[in-house]
C-alpha cells in the first residue's frame, strides 16, 4: 500500500472539522488566522491527494477496506467521479486562498471557525452521490451563513425565508421521486416542479435579485463568495434533477435561466456599488451554467461543466480582488472615478484579468467554455445563441465599466501605502495563473468534462428507460423542442 491508497477524501473533511474547536478557542485574530491556515492547507492537501488517487486509478476496493467511513446504506456515499473529481480540490483551494488573503481589517469580521465548518460540509456535499444524504448536506450547508449573519447582527429574514423554501421543496420533490413506483403523471409532476423551484431558488435564478443581493450586502466579503461561488445549487441540479427530470422541466429551467442571465448582466452594467455589481455578475454566470447544462447534448453539458469550473476560479479571483480593495478603501461606490491604479497596479491587473476571464476573453479559461456554450446553444436554437452572446457582452461591458471607474479617471491621494500585500498577491496570482493556464492548455480539462457529460447523459437514459417506455433524451431533446419552447 502506498500513500494514494489512504482515504484522502474523508481525511480532507475530518481535518477541517478537527480545526474548528482548535481555532474557535483562540481569541487573538492573528493566532486564529495562522492556525486556520494550517488546517485549511492540510485539508487542501488531502483533497488534492484524493484527486490524484482518482486520476491515477486507485481501485475503489482499496479505499472501502478502511471501513465504515464511506459505507452507508450498503453504498459508498462519498466518492469521486469524472464530475466532482476536479471540483473538490478547487473548492478546498478557494477556501485556502480566501483565508490566506484575509487582511487584518477583516480578521475580526471573518469567522475562521465557521469557514472551516462550512468547508467540511461543502467538501462532503461535492463528493456525495447519495440523494438523501446530499439533500441533508445541502440543508446543513445553509446553517453557517445564518450564523454569520447573526454574529454580525445583520437581518436574516430574507435569507432564512428563501433557504427554508429551498430545503422544503427539495425534500418534497425527492420524496415524490422516491415514492414514485409507476407511470403516475401526477406524482411525477409534483416531484419535478418541486425540484425545479428548489434549484431555481438556490441558484438565485428566481427571484433574480432577492436573497443573493441581500446576502452580498450583509455578509462579510469572504464568506459571501465562499457560499455562492462554488455553485452548490448547480451540483444539486446535476445529481437530482438532470438524471430524472422530464424534458419540459429542463427546458423550463433553461428558459428562466436565459432570462435571468440577460437581466442580471444588464443590472450589473448600472450598479452603483461594488457588492451589488458582484452579486449580479454572479447571478448572470450561474444562470449561464444552467443554460448549458439543460440543453441535453454532450457538447452543451461539456460547455456547462467547463464554464462551471471557469466561474469558480475566475469569479473567485475577481471577488478576492474586490475584497482586497474593500479592505483598503471600504465599500466603494461606482458613481465616480477613483483612480486607484497608481496605488494598486497589481490589483488593477488582477481585476481586469479575472474579470475578462469570466466573460470569455481569448487566452483565458473562460474563452473555451464560452465558445463551447455558444456553439451548442446555436445548434439547439439560433435565438438561444443570440441571447447567450448578449448576456456575455453585457457582462463584459459591466466588467470594463467597473475597471475604469475604480482604477482610472482621477488621482487618489493617500499618505499610506495601499499596495497589495504578499498574502493577497499569492492568492490572486494563484487564481490568475490557473485561469491563464487553463486557457492556454484547455485540452486536459475539456476531456474530463466531456467524459463527465457522457456519464451524466448515460445515467439519465438508463433511469428514464427503467422508469417507463418514454423515448430517451436523445430522441426527445432536439432543436425543434427548443423552437417550440421558445
């Protein structure tokens, strides 16, 4: 046995949980920061080793012999496949870089203990394939953000209302799916509609500017990005809705996501405050991921999975850059020109690089993702392709507008040094390097996303054919179907 045969996936979760009481008992923010970096870094190392063991072909039997840590109800609950294998270390990396880039001005407002608790739950969520366990983890994942708002003495009503509705609809929908043992249209209808609404609420697609903008407004910047940027709602859609949802459900999510993508992109171009600008930019991109996911072809799913990975890295780096700016200048208005380039040129470059990567600038990770999404959308329906291009164009306008307002057009006078710190530089440049590396050498990532798309479509065909005699998705999901839906 070598090191790759250890249960690294479970160890990544356990290390985070062990660090929670250790960090929680430390009262000095600086010491809590150093301890949290140790535990979050160890968790990222374990997640990376789990990723390596999967791609190097370690047999599942070698991991199962470690006993009950992966066995539940006779099946492995936490396991990697083509879909989540790169997502798990990416989520761990996002937590590590967010903690690493926390400035002294944010150390008191950023709870490292709650962040590690959320990391353990999030790693379990993204490595879970058992539906009921996944639903339970998604429900538990809503608790740390609530504690964040309560600790900051911020209003929680909007967040609690939407998350409660999300959890209830998810439970009701999957309960109907579990009890459905025949071709009963009524049971199938209730199940699919409940799951549909749950996913739309969790992703912020419906309502388009309610709980997500409220969350960004009241949460600390670090916890705000960690809760939304990994796109847990999209993962729930992949595991729970896409394999069993009828074609009309997928098309409904796609149409609503198209509307939200354009609407949120348009709203991002007129925002007057950076946090609301970031919230609408996130809403637009998460909706675009859903659009690609629900066109039901190998190319569209590959595009969606590539865009998902791109959003986590590029939008994560973009959010960390805005967080670094807020640590120096407080909440920044987008009404006037601030001229911050001379004080923070590295932040300006990282802001523009990660921002353009989110909209598919050539040479970045988002370019191949956007290109695949546009091609697959045009193949399904030319109107869908036009709307996707319009959303991407509006997002690009919003990013460039924000860059000019923040970094050009005026001179900012300050007697203090406002340059980027070493820890912030490491965090932002790491994500920037990954964004550029994925854009210059996209083939390995695209190949894994293509295999994940094939596995998901095969699972969908098997489930639908086992349920009744309906035609397979390839027979029903055609461009004509999208023409009729639109």
